[in-house]
C-alpha cells in the first residue's frame, strides 16, 4: 500500500534543513523502490522549502511511520508536524521525455 508522509517545517528551522539535507538525500536513496516520490513543499516565492511530501510503499501504517521517523530531517527536529495516511495512486502523468 502507498502512504503519503506530509511534513511541515518548523518556522525557525531553515538552518536545520540546510545542515541535514545531505543525510536526508542519502536516506531517501537508501529506501530504494520503497520510495515512490519525494520532494519539498515551497513557499509562495517558489524557492524556499517549507516542508516535505513523500509517497512510500509500505506493508502497513506502522512501517510507513517508521520510515518517516528514520528520516534525518525528523531526527534533527526539522518538522513541526508529520502526518502519515494511506494514499491511492489513481493517475500517473509522468513528464514528457
């Protein structure tokens, strides 16, 4: 089953995000095919990260929550909130090659 992991940054944590980004990217790479898609939410300026969205394939919600908790961003205290909920992929429209 796919789970959506929605993470909202603490307003005062941009330095935490920058410092932890290399470890976060390595963690995402380590998830292999478990990771469906991942990327940041952005502020209205289109550049400043304000959170993260991950879609992961997991057997159950507890496993998806463990994936969320294992993210170096989470361990560093970047997020004000994290939600994990089941997600159904209905339509996939990949960008043109």
